[in-house]
C-alpha cells in the first residue's frame, strides 16, 4: 500500500536551510531530506538500507516495508490518525536532523 502525505512548512524550511549550505535548489534539498528521513524510519523499523519514494512539490509517496506498515498501523490505531498522517509526523521529526553544524567535535579531534 502506497502512503501519500504532504511535508509541512517546518520540513520545507529546514530542507531549504540545509540545501542552502550545500548550494542545492529547493526541490533537490526537499527530496534529499525526505530520503534521509524515510531511510532512518525504515531502518529503525525494518533494517532497510534503501528506500523508494517519489516527491512532487510537497507531496511524498512511499510504499512502506511490511515491518513499517505494521508499526504505522499500530500507531494509527492508538492515535486515531491514518497511517499516512503518522508517517508524515515521523518524517517531520527528522526535519532538522543531519545538520553538520549540530555536530560536536571531540576536543581531541584533529583540526579541519
């Protein structure tokens, strides 16, 4: 079952900021951040190391693994949300993840 959801303003703004640091246009930055988020979510749920998805504007389409589908179904039943909305919330949690400026260098690290 393919789930479809829209990424929110917070996600798009974080992707744009992340993309600006890498001289990427908005579309590429959003797509890359969606991939990062879905990959982390899928990896946590199923151990997957690759994901297939499509992004058109702000709309994301993803067919979750069986394990992720089961997790989303359980969370949807608990919350009363639909599975796509639960996945959208998980993806939104990763909006600010993978930022290099958040990384703390250990004091004994060699100079950059």
